[in-house]
């Protein structure tokens, strides 16, 4: 390949204050850099080492009405099966060049399954969860354990666990998938393996074996209670999440501690074997705001995706305010100011890549 001549940008940098006059020797130097695939720091430093993060991702809101409509169209037109694996439609952040990434680390998609359909069994190193905004009737079978999906439930498929989904009801069902696909893609750590094309265990228990073993408050089975990288709880049920949020706010009313800030309750889904996040790369939380509450603006290192679960309000992100309602999804880039204002009571689900940055001691957080 013939090397391209120094780009106008580089020539402009060479003409910049503090740089020597552009002589033919200097041009030869830059030609040499280019030919040998070398880049000097001094032409890149502002971009590479900014004073504070300058994420490529852009704050963006996706409307649930449109997602659901398009997912239903896909349900009519696009089969689900081996190869394509899932009828999942990913949010593509407008700052990330058309890649199916909600943020540089996080995948968020709406998945749709018709009555009687199976999404084939597979496993991958990417960590995954499901969050259910509406509907029921699908069981996700995780390492052979059938897990019912219902409104408000948060379900885990940690990396390298076999999983397939099947719709046992007479209505289509859709839900939110969250995965660390973009992170795994960037890091070159993705592995994938097929399992059977259909789900073997078609039983429909209300609760999974995983929950029967692990989901009793404050109680671990003694056999197998050592720390695990991912939570062994396959489903965090809405009734528990709802009760925890309700009690935080009742306690606040009674004058006791527990809420994040006045009128703002929040819980984090946690790994009972070590008290940490549910999976190594992703954090998940549910927040509840009383009507009229405006949260203190926060910015954090790392990115997030929020989904409005219930209620109406306003999200203000990066200085722009937008009305949001049930199902709407919002991508929050790193180090971007964020605040919510609840018009009605507002329940919000969010997931983030915070565990990555905390593990690397690169986490920072600021409130205003
Ligand atoms: O349901 O197993 O949205 O493997 C992307 C990749 C869902 C899944 C997605 C997946 C799945
Ligand atoms: Fe999967």
C-alpha cells in the first residue's frame, strides 16, 4: 500500500504555535511516521488525554411504542432459530457509528417471541439479563432450570450458562435484554457454543429451582455458599423489589434512614454469595421517585441505560430535558449530568457498567 500524504489535520498541527517551521525535512519526518505506522503523541494529545471524559456516545431516548411496534412487525416477518439465534433488536447509539451498541460497553435490545416459539439453546461468555416491562408466558431455561418471566422481574443469564427461551402462552411476549456484548467485542473475549435447537424441559413452574435454593432473604445454602463471580439467583421477582422500595419510603415517612435522597428510594440487585453486583460487568438497580421529586444531578464514570418501568416524568441528560413514560429507554454516556423529575410516581430500572470501573479503581462520581 502506498502511504497517504500527511493529512491536512497533521499539517495544520505542524503549523501550530510551538512547532518548528514546516521544512522539507519535517515533512520527511512525518512521511516516515506514516510509512512506518507511527503516530506522535503531540498531534493527538488533546483527543487522547482530555481533561475529563469526552465520550463518543450521545444521550438518547428510544420510545417504547415504536420499539414494540417494530418488534411485533419483526415477529410477523422474521423467523427465530439457529443461526440468527434471537429475535432481538438492539438500540444503536447515534454517536457510535451505527454499531448496535447502546453505550460503548452495554447492549440493550427488545426481544420478541411468538406463541409456541423457541429461541434455541446456546451459551456465550457475554453476561446477560432480562427485564420484563409487560406480559408473561415465556420461560427462559438456564442450565436446564426453567425460569418464568413476568412483569417487573429481573432475570439473570451469567456468562457461559446454557439458555434458551420458549413461549408457552397464546400471546406474543417481549422484554428488554441487557448484555455486555460491546465490552466483550472490544476486548476480544467472546466465545460462543450451540446447544439444542429447542428447549428440552418444557415444564412451567412458577418458581425456578435456583430461587427455591437461593432466594430466601439473608439465607444461603451451607453447601455451596462460597463466593461466586455471578449471582446464583436466576430471577429477582417484582413482588420483592416492590416491597423493598415501598418499605424504604414508609421508613422515610416514619423518620428513619434508608432512601437515597428525600422521596427517592432505590435498591441494587445483588449477588448473595459476596454482596457485590449480580454479574462481573453489570450493575442493575430499581429506583422509585415520589410524584414531584427531582433527583440531584449526578455524573459518573461509566455508562448506563435506564428504562422507565412505571409512571411519567422528565429526564434531563447532558442539559436536555425530555418527557418519558413507561417502556422508554435512555442511554447515558460516561460523565454526563443526569437528573429525573417525577410527574407522577416514577419507577425506573437502570443498568450500568460500574463494576468494571470499580474493579479497576477508575470510578468517579459527582453530584451537584
Ligand atoms: O436471549 O440469549 O439480545 O444471546 C443478544 C444475545 C439476547 C439471548 C440478546 C443473546 C440473547
Ligand atoms: Fe444468549
